[in-house]
């Protein structure tokens, strides 16, 4: 963003003011101690939102308080605010290099961020202080592996095993096994597996041995290992049966696999039994034998025909196969056997609600709701009843109420995969993508077979830019649902974002051409556009347009190609034909404006944008497009007026407030700009640029510096690599009388701006003032000379900065001193 103009210098404290400042110190110390105490109590009680508030209060008084930064990092981590946690860990380590726990966490975060050099630096610092900290060597090994420095990585993993405490040795041996296996060093991996089995003859160890022997082709040994794992298992018996059955299936020993799963179904608890039944059915489904899968579940049910539980399992299975009538019949059978069975009652309520909304059957919805209300009247905390109520609330488009209800259910039953899935879905509708990701990931962890959770999780990862995870979850889903074109397109798009275009095309090619719909052709067209294959892209997009005529996104992509290939007349004709077909479509009106603008038809563009606004006054994007047109044509007053009109229709649109504030600031209407920045961040706390700009304006106007510091710190956490955010935070710290803390941020800002950036001069001026206040006049003068050089370069282009006179005056004074 453009930095606002500098208006004043830091006033020199008078003796009286200094005395007052000193008198206030004791009071600040008392407040700081209280904030720390309350923060610790909140953190200990796992009230993380409250802890964040208290520790941020600490940092307002002392921005360089290492304990507060570390405690904030822990709180943010618990709240799944990982970007904020990463920043706070960075500060905690910078301010207190002796905090080993902070270093370990910072290294772990850096590993996730793929900043491998930082991981190595932190691991080395940890080892320097605690040479026997095994986790530091493990972190070092993982970073070196990622950097393909494999010999050093092996040494690091070996050192971790050497120094590990006896109780921790198995996990470090497992790390080495994974490393050697990934490298293809199977003999070395076997050596470490044997040590692991000897040290800890557990379910995990024998399972690792079994998987290794499968890889080396030692079938007899693998079978023995999986059997041994099952023998020693204490809490993972159903998993043991699943692993052994999987081995048999891979060996084409279908009879043994079925027998193993049937034995597991016989001895497993209810949850494990259900999982094993589904697994066996899925094996048959994957082979295209749905009849055998159905027969298997039916057989498991008939074996205990007088028990309600198998009928409930059958109902769940049929529901997953979209056989809702069959699912309802099975649950009715369970209720016939046990009319008071709560699980059966609530399963029936869930099915009635689901089918009622699907078929628009109000009577079925009412029946399901009545069952839920009756159960909750007797058992207000029944989690299954709360779950069905939440599904009703979701169907009634009240995700906020659904999320609250589901949290109540999960407080009672925290390891409920289906509950986590529906809560994640509710949070998606509420726009809480980070919260949705956490819930959906937990759902998949609890039940890897919950395919709809995987599909939703893939979408969330994609929306958050976490494309590797989107691909992983999408492909896991597609293994079971290979005909889901929408998910395959999502995986392909994520591959493109990672630069893996060949893989992306291969993914899309798995959709048979005869089965491609408009969305599939649109995806093919977009990928060809990315590749620069405009003819192929245009052909695919024309096929998409034929399948879904008048779709704005398809027409927009075609228009972009036509602009590049000189087919503007053809494009405009196509768009106007769509407008004639759907004259009330505001998106098409905006697209017509874009096409007119591409042909320099300013009057036509303005008329089309105005029509888009008239067609949908609630769509802020139409107003923003018209406002952008006015800005581009230097009609700033009309641009401001247009945004103000949009805010009358869309008062809760944070981005509108931010854009209007930026324009008002550019026009010098600072008070109005500040008001709209406040509105923007009040509506959306993630708007880092609004927080940054508002903090700067407050500091420039001599306003509440505590408030400015709070905003600047939040902006820096949201925009960690933005030099303007570093400059603002440094400038506010300087204004607040803490030049020593300001210098580091201002130097970061100087390094962040390019040599030709016009903003570099004023940032150097800020840094010079901080140096002088920190009693470093030589550094201040050196920095001022650099600022003058940058300013003179700007002046040679006819743009002499307004602050240049102040820089010259300060430099002259320092030269004489």
C-alpha cells in the first residue's frame, strides 16, 4: 500500500513529562503482572480465547516480553490459528534464545512451512544447549531429508536413537525405519525394525515388520508378523484383523480374508464390528460385486436376527449406498425387536429428516423432529439426539445453531467421526475455514472410511491453498468414488497450483470424454490456458459453452482468450447474445462491460456496469467494478460515491469499507478513511492491510498509541512478509518511545522494499529517527544519506517527496553535531 505522508517529528520529552512517565512505570508493572497472572490462569484452564486477550494486553505494555509471546503461540496453536502461532514463536525465540520448548515448537512449525534452513538453525541451537535432546536430532534429520542431504540425515536420526531416553527409543527407531524405507534401503530398515521389535514387542512394531516384509516379498514372514501383531494387540484388535485381512486380499487369498474379517466381526466391539463389516463390503464393492457386498452385510444381520444392533448396522450400510428405503426398513426391524432402543429411535428420526428434506415431505420431517424432541425432553444431553437436531438446523439453513448443538453433542462424545463431519460442514457454511479444516481432519482421522468428510476436507484444503493436502484427500476419496468428476477436477486444479501440469492433465484424462460435462470441459479449457495452448483451450471452452450456454465464467474465459488472439468482435457478439438471452443476469452485464472496455468503448462499458448495479444492488462486486472503472478514468469522486452507494445496500461488506477507506486516504480525507478502516476490521478481523493502514494513521495523527500498537502487531502477524507492515509496527514503536524495539522492524522494512520503490526513502527516514532516539547518531546519519539518495532519484523523475525537506534538515543537524 502507499505509505501516508509524514506530518510531524517525535516531540522531545520535557523534564516534567519525563517525570510523569517515570511515575507511571510502577502502575504499568502492576498491570503487566495482573495480565500475566490472568493469562496463565486462562491458559491452564484451556480458555484460549481469554488467554489471547490477557497476553496481548501484556504486549501492549511490553512488546518485547518473551513469556507473553510464547504463551500467545501456545494459545494460537490450540485455537488452530497457525500463522499467528508461527509469528509469536518467532518472537519468543528471538527475545529469549534460551527457551528450548519455544525453539522446538518453532522448528516444528518451520518444518511444516518447508523452511528447512530455519529448522536446521533451530535444531543446532537446541543441541548447543541440550546435547541429549533427541527431538532436535529428529527435526534435523527431517529437514536434511527434505533438502536431499541424505547422509547427514541418517547421522541425525542415528544420533536421536543414541541419546533418546529408553521410553522414547521406539518412536525414534520408527523414524529411522521410515527414513530407510523411503530411501529404498530395505536391509538397513530391517535392522532397525528388528531392534524395534526386540525393544518393544507391540502391535505397532509387529505391524511395521509385517508391512516391511510385504514390501520385500516375504509373504510367509509378513503373514506371521500380522498374526503376531493381532496376538499382542490390546486396544487395536479390530485394526489387527483389518491389517491381516488386507494382507490376504493383496495375496488373492479371498477366502482367508473373508474368514479373518468374519472372525474380527465376531469378537470386536460394536464400533470395531461396524468398521470390519464395512471393510469387507468395500472390498467386494471395489471389485464391482455389489451383490456380494450386500449379501455380506445381510448375512451379518441375519446371523443375529433377534438382535437390534446388526439391523442398525445394516441400516447404516444401506444409507451409505443411498438405499434410503432399505435403510428405513432395517431400522424399523430394529425397533420391532427393541422398541425402546434409543439408537434405533434416533436413526429413524435421522432418516425421516433426511428423506423428508430430500423429497419435500413435511410430514416425514415433522415425524423425525417429534422423535428428537421426545428424546431430548427426557435426555437433554443425548448426543445422538443433539446430532439429529443439528441436521434439522442445517436443513433449515441455520448453521450457527447447528454448530452450537453439535459442540454440545461432541462435549459428551468427542471421538464421534460423523459429528465432527457435520460440525465441519456447518463451519464451512459459516465461513470458518480453519475451524472446518480441524473438524473434518479429525473426522477422517477417527473414521478413514467417511468418504464425504474426505471430499469436504479436500475442498477446504484447496480453498486454503493447501494443495498437497487437497490432492492427498481428493485421491483417497477417488479411490472409492472414481466417477466423481467434480473431485477429480479439484485434484487437477491443485496439481496445477503446484506446477504439476502433466499430472493435472493425466488426472483430467481419467474422465472419459463421452462423460465430460460442461464443468469438465471448462477445467480442460482453463488448464490449456495456463499452458498457453490457446487453440485447445478455446475448443474446450466452446464445448463447455455448448453444454452450459450463457454461463458467465465460461464466457469470461473465452473472452480472455479472444482478447489475446484478436477476436474481440467475435467475443463481444457472443456475450451480447448471452445478454439478450438472459437480460436480467447481472454477471453477464458486467462481462459485457469488460468486453466493451477491451474495445475502448468507455461509454458502453460504463452503461453495462451501471446496468449490472441496477440488476443486483446487493452484489457489491458490481459496484466495485463500476467504482474501479471510475478510478481508472480519474473520476475519483464518482468512484467514492459509487462505493458509498454500495455500502448503503451492503453495510456489512468489509472489503467495500477497506476499498473506500483507501480511496478516501488517497484523497486526504483521513478521518473518513479511519472510520471506514475501523468498520472494515470490525467486520473482518483478518484484514491485515486495514489494520496496518489504520495503525499508521493513528500514529501520524498522534492518537491512541496503545491502540495503534495493538493494530500494528495484528497486521504484522497477518502480513508477516509485508515490508509496509514491518514499517508501521516499527514506526508505532518509535512513536511510543521504544526505539530499540523499533529498529529491528524498520530494518526489516528497508530490506523488504526494492531499490526502485518510492516508499524506500520514507522508511529509511523512519529508521534514521529511531537510530537517533536510540543514541546511534552515526547510524542515523548514514541512513539519512541513503534516504536522500532515494529521494533525489524520485525528484529527478519529477516527484519530490513532501518529507524531503525534513530529511535535509535532520541530516544537516546531525552533520554539525
